[in-house]
C-alpha cells in the first residue's frame, strides 16, 4: 500500500480548490512530503491540530455516512497499492481519512457481515450467521406460494429486532434520521431501526436485472431478500440519498446514511465507460476487467456521494466511514450463467482467508480526525462503539460490545495495542435452523499481531453435530469442514505470507503461540446452545 507520512495535515483552512490540488499531488509521494514541509513552515499545522482534536467537536452531533463496498477484496484499491484498479474517488477519500489497512469483517458473506455492523456483535452473538434461513436458498425457490415464503422469512427478520441497532440508538438518543439504501437482508428497513429506507421486502420491478427478485416454483416473483428495490441505489440513481440529506439539512436534523450499493457485486455489468476505464490500466487480466469495471462504477458513485454531502451539508460535521462487507477476487473461470463474467477464487468470498475477511477501513471526519495510517488490527465490530462515541451516546454493558472506539486511539495519537485479538467465524450460506451457530459453525479464526490461526470444524459424512471434542481437537477427525478450505488447524505468519499459503501448524517454533491463540479463540467463541 502507499505508505504515506504518519503526519498528514488537514488543509481545509486554505480552501477547497487548493486542498484538492494538494491532495492530488499528495498521491505522488515526494510532492506530498515537499508540500507538508511548506505547510509546516507556514504554521498551518499548528492551526489545524490540537493535541485532543475532539475538543473541537461541534455541538450538533455529526452526520454519518457509511459506505459499504459489496464483494471487493482488500487489495483492490489504489490507496492500498493496486495501481491497476481505477478508484480515484476512494483514493481521495482515503487521503482525507484515518486509514486502517489491517481491518477485518468477521464473516466473508454479506448478511452476517452487515448484521455485525448494525449490532456491533459477532455473528454467534447476533445469531444472523447465515445468508438464508431454513430451508435454504434453493428451498425458498421451491416454495409454492408467496405467503409460505414470506412467513419463513419473517422468522429470520425477528432476529435483528431483538437488538438496539446502530440506527435505532442514533435515533433514540440524538434524534437522528437514518436512511437505509442498497444491500439489506433483514426485511423492512424499520426492522433494523432505520427511520427511512428503500428496502421493504417487496419485489422490485420485474425489469430489475441485477438482483432483488426471486422466482418461486409457483412462478410468483417475490423479494429476493437482499435489498430488493433498494439495490437500484448507485447502479441507477443517487437521488434518494440527495433528497434525504437535503431534507434533513433543511430541518436541521442529524442524519445517518447506510450506503450499501450492490457494487462491485455480480453481475459485473458496468456501462461501457467503466469497462473502458478498467481496460485503460496496463497489465489488467481478462478476468479482472468486468470486476474492475464494476469497481470503477462504484468508485464514481462515491465521488457523487461526497459531492452531494459537500453541497448540501456541513463538510466539517460529517463523518464518512468506508469498508467492504467481504472480499471477492476474480478467477479465470467464466461464469456459467454469464460467460462474459468470471467466478471468484475459492479462497476469497465465503472463505476464512484474508481475501474473504480483510478490508481497509476508512474514517474521515474533517477538522476532528487527522488523516493518518494506523496499522493496528481492527474490525467492523469497532464501528458500532466508534460511531456511538462520535455521537456522544453512552455505551452500556447490556450492549455486550467487544469492539473498541477507534476515535479514542486517533484522538490521543496512540496505536491500537499490538497484542489485540480479532476474531471471525465462517458458516455455510444456508442455516440448518435458526439460532444454530454451534451446529453450523464451519471455521473460526483469530488474528493477533502478525499471526492468524484458522480452526476448521470437521463434520462426518453423516453430518452430525460437532461434539465438544470436535471443537477442541478437530485434527483428529477425518471428515471435512464445509467447502474444505483447510483440513486441519492452519497457522499463518501474515507478515511473511499475506496470502496464507504456508501452514506453520507443525512448526515447533510456533507451537506455544499456536496453543495460546487456540485457547483465546475457544474462550471467545461461546454461542448460545454450544456444548
Ligand atoms: Ca458482499
């Protein structure tokens, strides 16, 4: 990734035009350092930072905009060092943000990952550890009536309603209006505490070609359940967000926007202008182009979004957060349904490897957080306490949060503790039953420092529930874990082996460290109903 100087002055006081010019230059390393030296000479630095920047908090709570890429791998950003992908708007956002290149999500598929952001909880805590409740995705499709299908889905939607979600708390404590757009799996947007939204679990127009519709065996078209009509955001329009922000600003109401467009998610059907942009980068591989074009399309909407906020709102009182809900990396194997597109590598989406669970996290809050790179390990579970902290909403023990307020580290210029552990859990897309984390668990993982341990939960051919001995000694079983990503405990040194190819589990050098990680992982994972 681009290793920018640890010291990034906030230049908002010298005007937007100059600021943007400098930032464009800053993306070119040496020019950046020269400009910062000049900035120091003119004492801009002391004008822009105080030792405790949160003392500068405006009285009105900040507006919050959460930008969620859908299926984009951690490395596929210009600001993360990939110069073959076209992400100028995300790169500018990164240049104005606190950047966490070692961020994670606990699960490598959409629904549990998004539910973690909404609740601040790990999947075994919130219980939404699957994409599809029983009888599963194909089971849904075999249903013969809309009422039968919707009744099953309503059972799933009750899970999120047990929690005080992020939007619910923002609304309750500080009077935020909270808009849901794009990807959302929990039925009607109100189920998750949003005050406004696009997704209502009703089928979108039949011409919507990029998801949101499911056809039952009866021939009825129903809402797919992953965002339905809301999936038009970004791909077709940004108007709902623009109108919402303008209205909130007119009413002087703090606002929260959930911007989770269905991009760069399949179908990789970006318009020609983005295909050409993707193809214009040297060295691009044929199977990368459709995906990179969708990334370029997504990036353009981020630019549009920032413009909307800048023109309608107070730029210095808006907090931008960016992350990807899970990774995705293209393989050379064409898609069966759409041969002009390509399938993902086995080691990315759904997998416990970093290509599935790692994401950069960006937090921009002009005038409050100085742009900087924080290499400590963090997770999407940290966003819930971080955003509550930004809105000055107290965090109570009943929320059971395991995340940390990242602003606490940014404001004091102290690093995230290097011995901090981040955890994750991988499940099949289809749940065997609701509240079945202990039955369905396929892999658990822990990242601490440079090391990552993945423990598979092997199942016998008869698909029996794992026993206590399975959990503690998976090596002794001869059967496979779901999708067979690893067949035994797997230990990786990510500082030397970022793509997790060399399993160090047999290394005597790492034996005690492995046991310590395993013990910590077992202590952490205590799902309701576990043996
Ligand atoms: Ca996703």
